[in-house]
């Protein structure tokens, strides 16, 4: 997990997934489905999060402050 490298707390990662994020990317890496979503933490931080499902559980891959394209996609999402 690369959350700490980007100064993102595990709780912030969970908050993004629980706060109605938008899905912006899907990839198949080494046979594993990986997703990238953009959303807000409870504190209002806009983060890009990469995650997968392993053994029936969501697993964080990484999270970092949303870049320009992810920020734009999030702000333009239908309400």
C-alpha cells in the first residue's frame, strides 16, 4: 500500500470510497482487476484512489491528491 508515501491516511481512502466517488479508470494488471476512482474525504480533500478486490475485500493500492484531469472529471460529474 502506497498511501503513506502520498500523505493519505487509510481512513481517508475508505472515506473516498464511501462518499460516492466517480470511477475514472479500469485496468487488468497481472490478471487482477484494478480500479481508479476520484472522490472527497470527509474533510473535503479530493483524492484519486486505486484499488482492487482481493479475497472478497476492497484493498487499497494507492491514493494521492487528484490531478487536473481527475479534478475536472469529478467536478463535471452529473449530480
